[in-house]
């Protein structure tokens, strides 16, 4: 039985001329588990928004075609009255939170379903254990790590027991234990007949689906049972691979050293070394990177750069030598255009106009960035991540602090990132990578730092 139907759906965001989805038709049957794959900006998130009713109820634009979910036109039912039928988990969990406490975030939707206080408590306990939320129920979502936020976002949807679950990049910020629990939970939902749509770059999730839909430039490139999808189908989704000669403008090597310390832990890094930082969600990995960048001041101990305390170094010198990539691109992007985003820091360094233009042109070509007058906030989550990385790299820092650098990147850009990693090592850059991805951490680190709530090792 068809539970979701899209007929010739085309959607163009307000203020744009090119549609993000073009004549998309697909039928999803009850109980199916469907993976939707494609390059960054291919239309995956837009398709998910259309199915969940976020488009056109919350996001405006020109929608053409027909969308039916559970025999109801998707744009004719108010979102808060559909939570028991369809649940949607945003790629960026911050977009999902509306309350000041995790407990309230989880139970907010239940009040609209008219459940009793005892029934609400029963469901709260039902999701708290599998998503490991018991210890943070009274915390504010703003206080959580991105992995913890993703667990809360998932639980806030699942607590309503929806018939259809739409997940945009599930598990990207979860540690390996959280990912394993999520995969088990999805398997249990599948057994219960819940319809699952996974919009993802992650093979661990897509490989468990019944069927895969491939999107390219807003069109469906293929729609096949998972067993029939070949490598050639995937290759059609990505741009052709090519490598520029230089991985960064000029590619300087710096004979410098970084000696950071946090709490009772002391370690040193030499030029050209790469350190991987691992540990469960909430263990302090992102906080460590903020400390190393000089954006947070340690309450105990010292963090030194070439024998000087970070707090004693001029801010302009600090930003020219240390580059940090945040997990959430919304915390990093602020300019009105891509051009301004790429050149803001370069202008502050007082570089000549010709050098600024050269670095901007390199970033535009290497990352295949959209038109330079594009508003960064109009880009997909994956493209905002790519732009954030490009804006860090044009500064040519010798110390790179990267928080989940492959988060939201498609297969093509993961290959580009691997190329960058190799170039950084050859160029003598010092790199600290916080990540849950064992494949990424196996490519380059000279050492691993394990963090947990009790400390580091």
C-alpha cells in the first residue's frame, strides 16, 4: 500500500530562479525502508521537507506537483497535528529545539496529542533509555554536545510513535555506541512496520535499506532495490574527480610547535603531526578544540603556542596562525555572500588585493563553490560545511583544529578532504581532528587522544 506519493514535484525556494527539485515522482510503500542519496545540494533535504510538510508550511517558495502522505495532501494538515503520523528529524538538531529543557522538548508534542500525564511519563521513559537521556533531562539543549542534541532530536520525534520517520543524515554526530543503538532502534521500528526514509551519505545506514533513490541536481537519477544499485549508479551522482596541483596557495611549511595542556593532561605536537581526538558524545572534544584555538580560557593549566600562553598572543596573530572548523556551520558563517565569507579574514590580515583574489580563486575552484554573490544561508547544510572549511583554509593557518570535518560531506568531497589531509602532512601543517569516524582517523593521525567524562588518556 502506498503511504507516500510524489507526483511531478518541483520546488523553487523564494528568491531563487533554479528549482531545488525538478519533476520528482516517487512512491513509498508502508513498511519500506528507503535510502535517498546524492551529492551536497542535490535536493535531498528539500525532498525530505516536502514529504514532512515543512515545505510549504514553514518554508516558502514555489511548489508545483502533488504530495500525498497517508492519503492526505501534505500541505493541508497542520504540522503539529501530524506528529503521530510522520516524524521528521532535521540534519541540524538546533533547528528542531523550541524549549529550554530536554524534558520539555521531549514531551511538548505529546500535549498536542491529548495524552494524560501518566501516558506522557510512560513514553518519556520509553525513549530515555535507548537514547541515553536520563542524565540530561533537566539540561538545556544549548548546553549539550551536537551528538547529544541529535539524540534528543531523534527521541523528541520517536516519542510520538509516528507511522513514518524521515531522517536527514541520522547518526552523523553520534559516537559509535550511539550509532549502534540507533541502528538497533531503526531495525526494531522496521519490524513494527514503521516506514523509514533515510536521507544520508552514510553507507552504514543506506546499506540496510530496501531501496535507494539517487538524486542529482534536483532530478531522480535512479530508483532501484538496494541489491541492484551498482557502483556506476553512485558515480553518476558525483562530479568527475580532479586534483589541482596545489592543495593550498603556496603550501608553506612552518617549523613551529604547539604544546597544549588541559586539566592534568599535557602533550605536545610537532610541525607536520596530526592528532585524532576521540571519545563519546559530551566528553569534551569540541571544548578541547575551543581551548586550543584560544576561544575559551582554561580554568586550570596552560595552553602554550611556541612557549607563549595563548591568552598573551595578539588576536590578529592568533587567527592568522590557528584555524578552527566548528561542527555547526551556522556558528561560523556570518557574511552576506560567499565572496565576503572567503575574504573577510584575508582583508583583516592586510593582504594585498592580488593575494586575496588568488586565494579566493583557489578556494572557489578546489571546492567547486557556487556563485560568489550567493548568500551562504541559502546553501544546503553540506555546502555550508564546505564553505566553512574553505573560509578557514584560505587563511593558510599552520595549526588546523577540525571538529567532525567530514560531517555532512558527500562521497566526492570526502575524497577531496582525503587529498587535503595528505597535502597538509607533506606541507608540515599541524592538525587536530575531533571525530567519531574510524575511517577518517585511520588515514593520518600520528596519535589518538581518548576523552571521556572522567578525563583524557
